[in-house]
């Protein structure tokens, strides 16, 4: 079974991400599709394991195998958590709907470290651009402000909201280069400080509910193990070369 077949035939959840999900799309924006596929359990019984992620088969499409997706979400990976909270869900089967119902189990105060650490790395890249080119990549600056705002609000409310709402126009002004870099820097520093303040009193638990997520993954793997694979060639043992 090819990686593309895994995405086409075994996707349990897919959504639109990027600017369209954030409410920041313009006429030239791409449509970024992200998804989660469940590799059939029998594929793990072979020496060659299924891929943890697949780029494609369509343009601007990227998918993760369920276990990898859950592991990243438990570490509060910003891209993964935002994918699971996209307002633009395009597909969800029964397993996908159960994954959506688990969204809160992945959320914890650990989001502060992961979101802000990622933001710090991105900010250093922007500062390097300013030193070498005289200006940052404004689109990246916009998304960094969006990410820091999302982190602060997540810690404050306990809910992750992907769409930027009434911040659309101020953020697009940054993308167009209409806001001086010095002003953007001040906003970034303020948002990071506010996120730190909210982390101390956040309604989120200190850690995600790993046991609940693991129970879901085990049940899903067991159910998959009882379903026959559609292609008998997949189960045919390979002839390995001799010693």
C-alpha cells in the first residue's frame, strides 16, 4: 500500500488550514489541506512500518498517521493543535469524530512553553532578516503575532480559537508592511508577557490527559486489527534476501 493510498483510503479527519482557517485569506491565498490517516494495524506487523506522515497526494496537502498526530498534540505542537481546532473541517468519519471529541484532552498549560518557544525561534529568524535585508518577512511577522495572540487567549480561556475574528485587518496591515517593525516588536513582546501572566492562572490542567488519548489509540488499533485489508498483496510475506 503506497503512502498516497493511505491518505486516499484511510483518512479519518481532514480540514483546511492556513490563512483560510485563520480568517486571513485574500484572493491569492492557497488552500492548505491537513489530515489524519489511520494506517491499518496489520501494516505494523511487518518490518517496514507505515509512514508517520505523507506529503500529498494533492498539492498543498499534508497528513499525519494517527499515532504521530496524537503524540505531537500531547506535546502541544501549535500546528497540530490548530489543525484539530480548524473551523473548516472537510471530512470526519466515526474515528475522526471521536478524535475531534478528544480535543480538550490534548490541551494543557504546556501550550505556553511550546507556543512561545516556537514563536521565539521564528522571531529570531525575523530579526536576522531585518539585519541582513532591512525588513522582516511580513507574512511571517503577521502569523507570529497571530500565534502569540492565540497562545495568550488559550491560556486565558482554556479554549483554542483559530479564526482571528476582529484582528483580521490589523494583522493584514502587518502583512502588507504598513506597520513599522519597531511597533511589531513591541506587540510581540507584550503578547509574550501577557501569555506568561495567563499561564500562571490558566484554567487549563498542568498536563494533557495522556491516558484518555492512549485509550482511544489502543481501541482504534484493536478495531483496525479485526478488519481485513482490501488488497491481499499487502499480507503476502516478502521474500527477504539470505544472510
